[in-house]
């Protein structure tokens, strides 16, 4: 009997993987208002690069399952992901923690309702077009996941890390304006995580890779639909490796920007360099189980007065005025949002875990988990929906755009409280622990939160 138990344990620890992939074009009809830059004055009439949504379904012989959905969008919304998950849970028996949505955060894609409001587009015609696109996208994602699950075949999965070098911390520019003469940390994370799936005969099946950098190489004076550098990176991989499906994982890019930027040529250049880095990564074969978990927390907002919103409603900044009026209406209806949902997902494939965090997560979080877990954790941002920027306490003390000023674009009431960092770190640690991952050299949970002098 003992040898049977040992055999069963061995099979569980070294489960065989199967995977299926599918893709669908999600390029909107033009002309279309693009999301991401409030300075754009008219819709885009040109498609520079088609947009795609892609799904990768993975299971193992021990019963683990996950579906990773990526898309060339500024972000998913609670409305879109909730409805897609409702359908796939009913039809395919998946749990909520077994489906994750990752948007590249391109600033050259369409609106998805209910939406971020960084666009000059508004009015009945805009709303009808956005509604039509959102309804169609939900149907496409539902069918996409079904197609990936329907095509499972045996694969091997390998992982590794490499680097790209075109990101920098954009807060250095902002803080030089609002706090001249002072010096602040400007951390970056140039690591590129890679997951490479191959068929049993050795042919490439899928390549997943990520980078911590805003897809804003195409700037606000660009009027073309595009996936920006992540779209060009995926296209470069698929051109170099025929038959492969390339998927981009957005990392902790909240305060990271590409340099240089400002043209399609530069987006292509950065995309190609990222693709070449991803394809050249040294990889290690993954063995073990596939595990998933979700930790649902809530992030509280700092309190604001009615007088502050009344003043904001009169602002010459249309986005500030829009937020002020919306919050006054919410107050009158006694529906003022006090906090926001923040579901944290952990996906473990053997020795590698993906920590999927909603919102525009700043790079400090990636560096924190690197120090805590080494190369065993990939910190993905822009997961499932966009509640706003996710700052650390250091950023909140420094002030500025990512610290909370940008929350008006997400139609949120204002800054998060100073608890946001500790809540995210502790919730993430619990999620990772749920899939069996402990800090390096530790047998317990969280070591505590970040502090300004711990960021390097």
C-alpha cells in the first residue's frame, strides 16, 4: 500500500499539463473615441494595429484549472468581467478564482462600459457606440474562453526571466514640477517574466511575457487604434515563431513610462526589443500542481466634504467638474461610495506564481514581492477591472498624480486612505499562502508593509 501512496503523491506533485488557446479580433469600428488621453479632440479614423483578445486555458492531471484572458484594452470593467464569469461558471464549471482578465492598458483602444472617463467623447451617440462595443465584447470573451477550453492538448511549461530597458519612472518629471528642488526615489523594474508552452513534439504553443511600462508610446496627439508596444511585441513573437500564440501580461506599470516615445516607429521598436528579449530568455521546466486562489478585500476612500465637491463641480477642468457633480448626486441619493472591491488572485504553476492585482499598481509592489519571494512571483497589474491607481504610502506622502490626484478619471470620490498599502500587501500575502507559497526563508505570512526607505 505504501508504494501506491508514494506513486499517487508523485503524480500529484508532478502533474501533467494540458493547454488550449484561442484568439478573437476586437478592433472597434472607426471612427472611434480612444481612451487614455483627455487631450484628444476628435475620434480616430485609422487602425494602425488590430486589437486582439486571447485566452489560454490550462489544466493538470490533479484537477487544477485556470483560464488567463489578455486583451488590447485600456482596462476591463466590473460589468464586463462579472458577466463573462457568470456565463463560464455556469457552462464550464469554473470557479471565480480560476479565471483572470489582464488588459494591456493601451491608450489607443475603445471605451468599455462602465468606463474610465479619460476621453473627450460624450453624448448619446458616444454612449450607444460604447454600449454596442461592450455587449459585443462580452459575447466575444464568452466564446473565446469556450474555444480555449475546447482545444486542450498535452503541453510542457517552462519559465524564466530576462530584461528590457526602455521604461523609466515618470514621477521624476511630475515631482520636479510640484516639489522643485527635492529628491525622491525613482524605482524601476526592468525584468521580463516569460512562460513558454510547447507541444509534446517540441513545437511552440504559446509564449506569455510581461513588462512594467505604460503602453503610451503612442501619445495623445496620435489618432489611430493600436495595441501600442505590447501589440507590436506580440505580433513580432508570432511572426518569428509561426503557430505560436503570444500573450502580454501587464506588470506594475502605474508609474512607469517608455522612453523615447511619440510615434508608431518607436512603438514598433520597443515592441520588437521586448519580443526579442522574451524569446531569448533562459527557461526552466515547471513541474508540480496548478493552484488558484482569490482573496477579496476592500480599499477605503478618504473622506471628502460636500463643499469640496461643490467647488470641484465649478472647475474649468471638465474631468474634475464631472467628478464633482457625480459625487454631489451620490451624496444626495445617499449612495456615496466609501470603499471599492479589490479582488486579489494568485495562480501557481509549479514553482512560479502570478499575483494578479486590479488597478494601476505602482512598481514599488513588484520590488517588494521580489525582495520577499525572489523570482517566484510575477506581479501583474490591470487585472479584472480598474478601480484607480494603487499607490504605496511613500507615493501618498510625496503626492501627485498616482498618489490620488488621478482618481477623478476613474470617477472615484478621491484618494484612498493610508491603509491601502498594508491592505494590498497583507491580502496578497494571504492569497499567495493559499496556493502554498511562503516568503523566502520564512514559514509564516507577511513580514509587514513597505516603508519609504525600503524601496531601492
